[in-house]
C-alpha cells in the first residue's frame, strides 16, 4: 500500500478528498500530509446547503492530527470557497475538522478522552499540546455539549452547594437524580441562584417536577416554593443533612462537657471529637473498645450520641404515619433530655417535619449530589484549585454534566 493510500485510510477522508503527498522528517519527528480534492467535485454553501459553484481556494491551512509512530502529524489543504447567490463567498468546511479549531476531529476526540482521565497538565504532556490548547478544547467541548443538550427538566432534582473557594464562596449544583448528572451550575447559594435555573422553564414544564431533594436551606426552599407548583408536597429534606443537624448538636454537648471536665482535671473526652461524629457501624475497629469504655461512664455526650443514633431509625419505616409516630416519641425524648443543643436541634426538625416525611412518598435523597460533589472535589484537587469561576463551571460540566462532548464530522456534499 502506498503511503498516500495509507494516510487516506487513516484519516478516514470523505469524498472528494484524497492524499497527494506525504513527507516524513525523522529529525524533527514530524509527518506532513497534503490533501487535494477532485476538480470535478460539487460543493454546497456551508450556510444554507444549496449547490454553489467554486469561486476560488483559500490559503493553505494545517490541522494537527493523531501522532504517527510518535511523530507529530499535520494535515495540509487549501479549502475551496463556494459562491452562494444568497450568502456570497463562503469557505467550505473540512470534513475532517468540524469544530473550527486547527485540529482534526480524531485528534480532538483523543484530547477529550485524555482530559477525562487526568488534569490539564497531564493532558498537555501526553498529547504534546500547550496548556491553553488543551483548555480551549475542553471549553469547546462543553460549549458543544450544552448547545446539543435537550431542553428538559428532570422529574427528580437534587439541589446542593459546593464550595468554590475559601471565605464561604459557593456554587449551587442542580442535579438529575435519575441520570446522575449536573444539570446546572449557579453562582453562590442564594435564592436568586436557584431561581436562575427555574426561570428557564415554563410553569407547565415546572409542573413536571415530581420531587426535589435538598438540605434545610431557606433560600432554596423559598426559590422552589416560588416557582415549582405544589412545591410543599415535593420538597424532600435530605436525611444526611437532617441527621447532621443533630450530629452538630452532639458536638456542642461534647465541647461544653469537655470544658467542664477539663476544669476538674478529667480528660476522658480529650481526643474523642471524631468518635462522636461517627455512626455506630462506622467506628474504626481499633477504637471501638475505647469508645465503649467512654460511653459506659454515662456522660451527657454519650446520651446525646444515643439520641442521634436513634433518629437514624426514622428512615427504616415504610409508612409515613408510623414514621411520624416514631419521630414524636423521639422528639419527646430529645426535648426532655436536659441537653439544650439536642432540644434545639429537635425543635428545628419538628418545624421542618412535613418535608422530612415527604421522603416516604418520593424516596429520594441528596446521595446523587453528594456523589457528584466527591467527583468535583477530585477534579479540584487534580487542578490544585480554581481561581476563575467560569473555569470551575466548565470543569464541572465537562466531568459531571453527562454532555455529548465529541465532534461530529461535517461532510461536504
């Protein structure tokens, strides 16, 4: 097989293009491939796709292609320009490079595959591109994916926040519980942040929302009630955040009691902070004996932890009425425990009880959002953090948006 035939096959060239020359420079580790088209070929206007005669050819352009045996490979061609009676002279799009970048679709797809597996710095090294080129390919891929994305609102949403940087700078993540994707990223975690997402849809479309999982954050609640029809019966407060409310109260009890014991020379609670934050089954094996010994001393912290652990049984019930009965018994215990932080947490939960119990109707939680948060955190750590909010959003959509990122060849007529 001739080298021109080989590269025509490797490039998967559409008609009427063919390879006319291949040049190999071993010293520079570079391969250059020149393309020409059949002079009898007919072309369409790239704007309206109507047949148009050739006007002339543009200057020679080169595109980076997949490496050949560790040699950087470039494709060269002079693209024809068609004269459309409606749009005038327009350059015909190459069938091997549809994104408008100086790279072929096959090379762009390879870079996207690499970006999915490692950070920009690693992609730059593995694909022999610059940092800016690799990032621009990611931006193009995300813009392409968002443009192709079907206009739809998921039936089951999960809403959570993710820290963008220090000093309480957050992004609001709206996730699809069923697909496990980030649907929208809004700046900050204010009411208007979530409203930005809801305002994209009509009231009829918003009525298709069946359930919304979130934490007990008032701005999210207000935004959902303002836009989603019958939101009061659709909001589900995430069980992890419900239990965390009581877990934080346990820690307040521990701090107060530790301060009191330390003043009397008793260091029993020293170094036990994280033990009381664990669920019972997650306590490390090597610390279980220590934990059981401390619990056996009948401290206030031990009672607070037992009340928190009892609350976790709430989500084991199948029917909301039985769950409500259990909560009322638990509430009586918590509010009569003479532990002020625990009683305050119990009153907070009682205030939000209606939307805690909607779990038994919809059976959803923020588990999807928390899983995506973990993935986003990994992306942040790989990138050593983000200084630019738009770059942060781009990375989230690229890795977690479930978008169609890859180029589609634009074949000439």
